[in-house]
C-alpha cells in the first residue's frame, strides 16, 4: 500500500483525506498555517458527523478515520516518507510549480506527485520538474468524499508506472477512476458540464424561459437519467439514427459563444457570485443555502449508499 500525503487542506484537500482514511489508509496532510489546519479539522468533523447521521459510519469507524489523518504545517514532515503525494492547493499555476520544486528537493525520484487540478494540463504543470515522468493529474470532484469519479490524466512525459500506481491508489480509495489518454483542457467532466452551462446561459439570455424552468428542464428530465446512463449510452438506448438526425439539424443552432453570457457577466460585474455572496442567479439567504446544500448532500449520500451496496454484493 502506498503512503499517502496531501498538500493543501482546504475544501478539496480535507475531503480527499477523508476518502483515503475512510478506505483504511493513513494520511498526512499539509496546511499553510494553524488556522488552515483548524478549518480542516472543523470541516472533517462536520463531514464525519453527517456520515454518521446517515448510517454511513459507526462511531468506532469515525474515530479510526480521525486517527488516520495527521495534519501539520511542516511540509518536510508531511512528505518525508510519502510514496504518493496528492497536491490540492489553489488553481494558481506558479504556486503549483513552486510547491513541486519544494517537494522534489525532499523526496526521491520514485515518489508520484498527483495534482488535483481541475483544468491545467499535466505537461504544463511538469514543465520545470526534475522528474516530469512522475507527475499525473488525479482530478477529484467536489465533494470528494461523496463523489466516486476521479479523472486520471497523463502528461506527455508521464510514464506507465505512474499511471498504473495512480489508478491503483484511486481504486484502493474506492473511487471510480477514468483514464484520459490525451491531455485536453478541462478534462472530460468539466467540458461536458460547461457545454451544458453555455447552452443554459444562451437560453436564459435569449429570454426563452426563466432560470427556474431552465434548471427544471435538467433536474426533472436528463438529470434523472444521467445517474444510470451517460450521453453515449443514452443515445444507444434512444437509437443512434434518431440521435444522428437530431444532431444534424440541432447542432448548427446551438450556442458557440466563446465568452460568458450577458446575464452571467452582469452578475459577476455586480459582485453577485452566488451562494458565497448571498445572490447570483438565485437569492441565497441562510435558510435557502442550508436547504439546497443539504438536499444535494443527501442525494449524493443516497447514490453512494447504492454504490456501496453494489460493491458489497460483488465482494
């Protein structure tokens, strides 16, 4: 089993650590300072409490998970004996490159460095590394402890051993890793997500429907099917002749804009950024925020319970 270290203990970092510890791994996690570590401990406790309340964890298991996660603001201490390092720091290219240089000055050449970036190409991240062959992307989805998918992306110089180790670690964490054989911006999930988001913006800007009805068109239709069938399998089930015919006349009418839509741009310019600012497309007062975040969390837990049941049946 690999010895896991995580650099960064923010929203993604501590959720990834929870995933690893939940799978029985011992994890060391680095925070920038004591306040950073305090916030991570608070976040971990909140997530563990929710898992316990939903019968996903027993008290003894929760205690064991917490014992398996060690936090420190001393980078050398965290990575000294690591064999597999997951970087989960902010999406700032120079910051990531700088931390890789610091890490490589401590570890040996056999240690894998995996970035949780949601969009940077691994070859770009590895530009200044001594051993670019050990750099790979493992893109977890938020919240990382509840969503199974991890996009594993190899760079131009990533070697086969690194790819195989990354896939093995993700599977050991009970994740569902998918491997990208080519580097593309945004990887797979974000490209699909933002294609849908672009079209939703276009429909809203054109005044075709309200924001509520645009969202409902997803949550009450394709959103119900997507947990079972992705876009390609859905096409198979609907008939490829039908989907081809619709593609041939509809694609030319879909949005091809290369920038944010009118409504979105105006909201951002006004500082209306969504849940974190209290207003965006919707108004996010405290009650609405708690309601929607809880609903999403409960839905993800429902699907995760089903995943665990299927895994137990296979074992």
